[in-house]
C-alpha cells in the first residue's frame, strides 16, 4: 500500500547564484507556474517580464523580496509566466548551428568594455 500526500505548488522559487541558462524558468512557464527568480542578468534575459525577481544576497533581503511577492500574488499582480517567450528545441538547435557554422551572433560583446 502506498500513501500519497499532495501539496499545492504556489510558485517556482529559483535563487540560483550561478545559473548558466535558466531552463527551470522555461519548464515552469510551460506549466503556467508563477516564477520567482534571483535577480541575475542571465535570468532576466530568459525570464523577461514574465518573472518576478528577488535579490538573494543575504537571507534578510531574500525574505523581504518573498514577502513582497506573496503580497503581489494575493493581489493578483504577479507576472504571468505563460507569457515567457522561448525557443522550441528545433529553433534553439538552428540558432546554435547558425552561430557555430555561420558566425551569426544575435549580440556581440564590445571588448572596449572589458575590465583589465
């Protein structure tokens, strides 16, 4: 005999400090799950306006951000993760091939801005 207990999932809380792409955001958006993510440039690039962002520099800052998010969630004013724009696997593969084979970058780095 097995026993299953179900808990409602309120949101994806993704406070990674070293994320390389942000795939969990896309997966959560596919399910329509609200997303609360660490305020990192890579996660903003992936999540855009479809994600709520918090800072996780320290526990107090994170807690304050989550309290704000809960108030917004109760008020119905959190972003709709279903609006997150994403590529299909096919589109992603084609874009990667364009970069590798054709040197087709969607954005380039201005090397004059690099720190020495």
